């Protein structure tokens, strides 16, 4: 690029930098420091959010343990994404022996998690449970004998999927 085209390109670049500096309330000469500060702050907020989610998952796991029936916990956790469901299931693994099936929805999508403790994998496999219930919510999933994930798009069918899970593990 040369001549007038290079000049126009430089003007556009300078205007873009000025626009970005205005967006982050920073003078142009301090823009790099401001962006680094914002990125650092964002990383710190992500850490705090993750810690809060882990704490909430542990609290949810304790509440589920209190109302566990026999050797199965099958529960709709309401507004929850797959990562939160997995965190709750992981928190339950060390405290609960049996079958856990959790469902939730977030952003108009259903998430499903199933875990089966080693004592029960001969009779129930998490992957097969998810493969049986995920189609009910218009999705699919799978995994191993001890842990599986799935999901779908039909939030209204989540109760049906969890009822199917109850039927599958009713012999626990």
C-alpha cells in the first residue's frame, strides 16, 4: 500500500484506536495499559465466578443428599448449564453411592448428566441412561459407564426425560 491509499488506511486505523480508547475511557497513549488492566480484571472475575459456582454446586449436592431416595438421585435443577450439573455430580461422587441423573436448562437448551458409582455400573451405565433419555428432549448424548452427558433443545420435555430415568433405575 502506498500514497493516498496508505494515508486513508492510517487515518482509519487512528480513528479506530481513538474509538476504542473512548470506549474504555482511556487516553490513547495509555490504551495498552488500560486493556491489560481490563483483561486482568476479567480473569479475576472469572476466577471468582468459578469459585462461587463450585460453592453453589457443593451446597446443591448437600441438599440433594438430604432428600436422596434409596440409591438414586434424579432431579431437575432448573436453570443450570451442563458445567454446573457436572460440578454438582462431581460433588456427589465422593458422598453418594448409587445413580445420579441431573437435568437443567439454560439458553433454551437442556443439559443432562448421569453418574453411576462403581458399585452400580454392573447394573446401570450412565452412558446408556443418557442415550435413553436425551432423545426425549430432542437431543443426544453418551459417555462411559460411570459418567455421561447429553442434551437437547426441548426444555418442556425435561420432566418426561427425568421420569424415564426414574423408570430405568427404579430397581436400585
